[in-house]
C-alpha cells in the first residue's frame, strides 16, 4: 500500500502539469472563435482573391461541408468558418483552384466540439509526458544504482517463514535456550513485570551443517513475527561507510515492525577483531562493525528487536561484540549424537521410499561425527543411486555406497589394477582391521574394502566403540595411533617392503602424537602445554603457532613424538605377528569379495570362514553395479555369455550374477 501511495505522489507533478495544459488550450480555443461566413460571402471573398487558406471537411451526419480558412486581413489566430451544402462545394473548389489557394480535404469529420479538439490535440502531449516519466525513472533505476548503496540488503519475511521446532530434529537443549526469546516476543509484559531483561542478541556457534540457520528460522516461525535475514558479507562494500549506512537502514526498518527478529548469518565476515592482521584493519569492515555495536547497545534504544547471529568461527569475533548487552548469550549447536542423528534421518526420510531392511537406527550408529547437512546429503546420494539402478526403493546397499561416496568419492571399478597391487592393498587393510579387532583400546572395525575410491586404494572403516562427548584417554589415543600404523606394519611384516599407501595414516598418527606431547601433556615432558594454535584473523587457518620454549625443548618434543610413534609401531607389528593367520585370512577374503562388512568380519574371526548366508546379499557383485552398458557387454564377452549384444543393462547384470 505504501508503494502505491509513493508512486501516486511521484506522479502528482505530471498530473497537475497535464491539467494546466489542457485548461490553457481549452480557454485559448474559447477566446478565439472563428468568424462565421455565409456561402455567398465566402464565394465573393474567393473571387476577390482575399482567401489565403481553405480547408473543406465533409460532415458525416448530413450532406453539408464545413469550410475553414483565412483571409488576407486576418491576424494571427483568426480564421473563418462556413457551412456549405454539397451542391455548392464544387463551385467553391473550382474557384479555389483558379486562385491557386492551398486546399485541404479530409475524409472524416473529427467533430466540432471543444472536447473532441482537446482529445485530438492534447492527448498526444499527455501520452508523451507519461512515457517520458517512465523512461527516465527506468533509466534512473538502472544506471543510478549508487544512490541505493546505503539501503539495507536484509530481506523481510512477514510470517517468520514456515519452519517450526518440529521441523528441527534433535537440538533439545538448544531449543530450550531460545524458547525464552519466543515467549518474550509473544508476551513481553510477563518479563517486564519482574524486571527481567531479555537478551538483545543470541549467538549460535557450532560446526558447519549443524542446523544454526534452521534453528533461527524456527524461532521466527514459532514467534510468528517479522523476520529479517541477511548475510554478514552483504554489509561489506567497496566504498567506505556504505556498510555502516546499511546497518542504520536495517535497524530503521526493524523499528517500524518491532517486535521482530534480525538474523545475521556468517557474522564473522563483518564482526572480526578490529586492528588485526597484516597492515592493520579494514576501514570499511571496522566502520560497519562500529555501527553494529552502536545500534545493538549504544545511545539509542532498540526495544523489541532481537538479533540472532550464526558463525563457526567465534574465536575471531571482536570482544566488544560478545559483551553483555550485545550478544550476551551464546548457544553452542554441536554435532548430533546417535539419538539425534536418528531423528534427523527420520525428518529427511519423510519423502523417500525405503525397503523394509533399512533400519535408520543402525544407520545413525554408523555415522558418528556426521552433521545434519551430512545426513541429508547421505540419504539424497542413496536416493540418486537407487534411481540410477532402477530400483523401486532405497536399500542398505545404496546407503552403504552413499556413505563411501560421501567420505571418499565414487568407486573406480573401471580402473585396471594388477594382482600384485590388489594383494598389497588387501594386506595393508587387513593390518588395520586386525589391530582394530585385537587391540583393546583401538576403534571397532565396521567395514573393509579394497575398491579404489578417490586417491585411496582401499580403506578400513573404524568407528569408536562408544560415542563420547570429545574426551579421550591416553590409552585410547595410543590405540588410535596403533590402528593407523597397522597398515604400514602389515606391509613390512608380510610383504617385506613398504609403500606410499600409508602416507595419510602417518600424517594423522603424527598429528595425534604431537598433540599428546604439546597440548595434552601426555608425555615424559610433564603436564604442560607447549603449543597453542594461533589462527591469524587475516592470515588463514593454522598459519602459525605460539612458541614459548627453547630449541632444547623443541628437540625434546620431537624425541617424545618419535618415541610414541615408534612404540605404537612396535606394538602393531607384535600384534600382527601374533595373529598372522587372521591377517592372511582377511586378506584372502578381500581378494575374493573386495568388500567385507562387520558381520562377515566377525564370522571370519569366530569361524575362520564367512557364513554363506552373509555372502548372498554382498556378492551381488559390487563391480557390476557401477559399470555402464558398454563395460557390462565387455565383461559378458569375457565370460562367454551368448547374445550379450541384444541384452539390456539389467539383463546383463543378471546374467553376470548368475555366471558367478
């Protein structure tokens, strides 16, 4: 409604101008009435050569013509008019041609009223004025964008959106923390009665994909209030002062619709510490931050405006932004546990069709460390695979394959590898697996495969035996390092040579060992923290670490790290030598089946062989699932299957499975 009123006000000068123009022409037309001449007088004037101009217009309603023109002695604006019957028009026309008088003839009578005159003469002018107005306003909107730099980029959702708390799985404690905001927005008097001050700002902190933005949308949806949302990068502009102007404009708009919510995503883009980084601060970003600080808790009052911001880098935010009165409440949105992952999977499974064998509870247990976004992506990848395989429902095969794809990428089944390389990878992965099975503090083995994925020739999925909140004992860290070194130890023990396949294992093992010495105080150097990550605000992550020790202590750190790694490596070799039979058994099974599940591994450990029932589903032959039509035909040709050229993709897969 406001936009319509503004447009009408902008048009008012043009409307007034058009009215004045029409009035002026109307009165001019009234003041200068034409002289009436009778037919005889007109003919006489023509004969006397007094007529300089003449116009003959036929009347459509009668057999009468209107003759208009000028005489020699007429001044500017003077004219004559005469009504002539059709019989006399020829006479007048003949005299006019003899005198070489300029003659105008029309085929239509435009009418003789003043209103018709106005329509014919004034309307085109009005049309030109209106057209010019719209053309110039469009040009101004397109080419004069600089006038719009200071306007807020925040988008308004009047109803708070459609997201509610029921749409946000898990995050039970986090929902309770923000519930107060909803109660305040709905019934502020209840809080004001006891003198309580609701937090002006809530900062949602947590890893990417944990649901911070979704939680903010749910708060707005539950409160059913206007909801402004903007990214931190939308404030920062090339010109200094524009960001501050946008902050002012955003709060100005918010005050008009209070009570309301403002959600700033990725606030670290504008809220980084001032005066840091090489060469000092960034003037535009600092001015924007200063204005945001002033608006949140400065001299002005912003009653009824609550700000929710999200970031996964709280360490780089300016301290002034986190003090009470601004973002005075921080809500940590952490990675979901097993029960929360199950709830998240159920939310994302609503519009998907699963087979009866799929158990989301088991899937949740196999995905520790996955965020909500990871789980959504996992089910989506599984659905895409099911469509690609022309299945009517998503099965556990697709979910397993999707898990591997998310971690390492698609399987490279078309890659040709030699038997020697395949055996080497099998021995390597079997070493990891046996350490996981036999070391009491190592992680549990859930899956082994020697199918190449990404840069990895194969991998062993090892997951914690119990889900923890992040605290690990020294023995558990030692067990983790031993498990990582199991692949290299297996290569050296059973093949007699070492390869580059353990490079990532060594990198991760070294990182854990160094953290044990320098951060956790788990070495002979004692309970002291020697290194602390210093992530430069503008220098990038892990650019430097603080070093408050001498070169002698640095040497001792290196010696302690080496001692831990060598001790774990010796333990790994000792365990593998003791269980040589199991290592070779698992390696042979991998050579035959390429992928082993937890149930099959347990069967190998207990019985020395895999239960045939466990092989029925797994030996659907993984390699045929990923092959395209041409590759399937090539494989069928090698197997000697007759009529393979006329078979469809599904028929080829079935024939190859039967052949096996």
